[in-house]
């Protein structure tokens, strides 16, 4: 059987967490995140937090009809897998935003609601899943991370992942009630991602695979395989038309 997966729709699964494309059923969780002032002050200030749960669900329903690549963003909720005595639960947000395919560049975003999940290494595992998607699925050349100047802990974590600080932008954005906010700009190039020994070790331990390795080149399909696929598609189409 031939299978196709629309890029960005399928869940990205790790050992302890999964990245799920944002959907209408996640509206209440997004509203919970936006109501958490401390979380949003670290994740992203530029967010319309006035939307109701119903409005969020409607917007997500409309977005879900479009391909993420056409929206120029891949946004997920982070789900912690069920453990003994505890059900699966949503714990944070992640995104590859401002996707620029012509430049093979995008922005990296991640945030975990509960500090104890960070201490358990959950944030690192989720970050590795995003990096894997960015460089091995989207085939980006560069991933950018913007960090608010007052969030030194996040900046340290970003550099620890292999990003290089490229700029410190003084009073770069203005958000009420914060006023003017400094920002770090960090970048991670594909070639630096490929030779990062730390990411290699972490991903082998947490994901059971080495995400720093370049994926194998796609195999060219034989003429016989293409003909078989076309015949299977025509047969399925004729069957569907006959049942109408």
C-alpha cells in the first residue's frame, strides 16, 4: 500500500513527548497558556491574547484546512506521554515560525509551562524533536532564535543547544506594559548542527537516534513502481466513482 503524509500534519513522536499540530481541540489549552503571564513573558509577547476559546478554535479550524508550509509556520502543542498513574497531558508549545523556504530559514520557538518538566529534561527532548524536523524534514539552512534580554536562562539554554549569538538588539521591540525590550538574536546553521557532538549524544540518549546525521538521499523510483502506483490510483478512483 502506498502512503503519503502531508508535511506538518502528522504527530512528531519522541520517547516521552510528542509534538501535535495545533487543532481546534487544543483551544482551551492555548487559552490557558495565554492567561499565564509569566509563561507568555518568556515565550512570546507578540500574541493576541484577547481571543476567546471559541475564537481560537474557529481560527485553528480555518488554519487546519491549509498546509502549514502555506501558512509559513509549523505550530505544535507538546504532549507528555502517559506514565504509570498519570494520563497524557499537554505541557507546552513549540513552533518553527516565519518559514522562508526561498531562504531555507525559520524561527525556533519552544516553551514549557511547568518548571518541573524542564528539570526532567522534557524541554530538551521537545527541542531535539523541533531541531530534527527543522533540519532533517524541512532541510533548513538556518534556524533563528530570538530571546528577550531579561530571559538569561533561556539564552543560556539556547547557546547550549548549539546556537551562536549573532546580535544583542537594544530596546528592539515595545510591548506594554514592558516598555522597550532588548532581544538576543541567535542562529544555528545546518553545517554546525551536523557536527554538534552534544546534540548527537543527547538525541541518541533521549530519542534513540542521532538527529545530527544527514538523512539518506531519497531513492529514485523505478518505472515499474511508478506504473504500479498509477494503476493502483486509477483503480481506487474508479472504485470510488462506481460507489457514488
